[in-house]
C-alpha cells in the first residue's frame, strides 16, 4: 500500500516507463514515483537491479512494478502495457518511451541485422507502446518520448542509424500531437544531450571530446533528464504538446 502524499503532483496517476531498470530509465522511475505515481517499468536483462528498484521505491512509501519485456518485441511490449494497466486499476495516465539502444559504426559497415534491431527497439517499440497505451489513457494523459539531441545536431561520425531512429521519434511526436490533442492527451519528446549512463559514461574517451561541444562543459546526470520528464508529465505542462525539448547543456546552441 502506497503511503505517498495525496498532495504530490502525480498522486493517483499510473505510469509506465519502458527500459526503466538502469541509468536514465531508473532515474525517471524514481522521480515519477517520488511525485506520487504508481510506476510500472520494463526491463530486459537487469532482473536484480529491477527488483532492487522496486524495493527501493516501496521502502520510500511508493508503488512500483517491474515487468520483463523486450522493447524490440511487439508482443512483449503489448503484454507489458496491458499488465501495467491491469495491475493498477485498468488505466494508464503516463507513458514514457525510454527504452533505446545505440549502434555506432561507419555507414558502410551497418548490417541489415543492425538496422532491424535498432529500428525494432527505438522506433517500432515506441509505436507499439504508444498505440497500446492509448487504449487505457483518457483525457489528461501524458506521453513522453526520450529522443536525442543528435536528431538535430551530430558532431561525430558513425551515428547514422541511431540518428535515423531518433529523428523518427521527433517526427512521430509532432504528428501525433495533432491526433491526440482532441482527446486532451499531450505528447512530447525530451532530447537529452550527452548524459552519464551505462551506455555513455561521463569518464570515457568519447566523453572527453563530447564535453568540448557542451556549453556547460559537463555531462548531464540522469536525474536532470528525469526532472524534464516529470515536468512534462505534470499538470503544469498541460498546454505543451508536440514539442521536441532539448535538455543538452547547450550542446546544440
């Protein structure tokens, strides 16, 4: 039983975060739970961190549910959305499409298998999760996609496939705002710049070069991305939709 205060901005809301067991995803799960939401999240290969995150949130008086699901498998995504809604009263108020992968290679070295995998996770997974979530989402619903500033600014080579998928997410966000507006549902796209995650640690050789492009001269921390997500999921963001929102420390300035 949750002991979260009813005065919190997301009290009574149900959220689902894809890819929520580690790094940025876990920070988003923690923040939404701290703001009062019951939070389900998916994971694929991190069972121990996923269960530890559930216990952490429950110990703080919140409510969380870990669901094993591969974001690149449409059937598993559909099942995860249905389970999240069924577990928490048959509704879904907030969807955060966070699950994503990166494959970095010179353009001529990408295989069809590379293409299929990254598109299945970064694009098809977003499409399926959104379509399924809308079955359980009413007026005031919030969809927040996690894109990338690289959909607009790419100061390095080898990122062609990753950028292709994140540009697709940006376009999908803008287009869907028109479809969902009459239903009172907002959809926005947070575009992080270089962020300290398992996939892109702030102390790597790549990071040392990337920091030279960032106005604030440091990487973002996952909690800073979670702050932006929490705002877009909150009542205060009710008139923001179809927006691609840079959270990049001036990386693209």
